[in-house]
């Protein structure tokens, strides 16, 4: 099975998401992140479940999948692994 790796930016994004959720719902923050990571792990079984970034209007060579309607997970597929590049809120104005 293909491995999932996270860039430093993606790891920081996860920390930020945890902190934001923790402020309002401390008991839910860890569970939410565990569910998000389990969803990301599905990419190892089906790397093409996301859309091509160009199809979604992003000017990057990558793929993107949306989790829970709230977070865009940007990733690249390589031969032996998938790299999670960023995890951003869908409300962010990001077209980089």
C-alpha cells in the first residue's frame, strides 16, 4: 500500500485546525482530527479520489479533496507515496 506523508506546512495546518476546534470544543478536537486523518488515509487506497487542482481553478499541479465540507486537502501522488501539501479551510481565499 502507498504511504501518506505530510509536508511541514500540512502538519502546521493540522495543528492550527486542532487549536481552532479546541477553543470551542476541547473534547471534539482530537476526535475530529483523528477522523480527518482516517479520511486522508483513504487516499492510499484510492489516490485519484480527489479532483485535479486545475479543474478546481487552482494553478498548481496537484489534486484536491474536500473533507467534511470544511477543509481542502491538497496532495501530490508519487510512485511510492502521497504527499499532503496543505489542508486549508474552504472559506479561505486560496488560489496559489
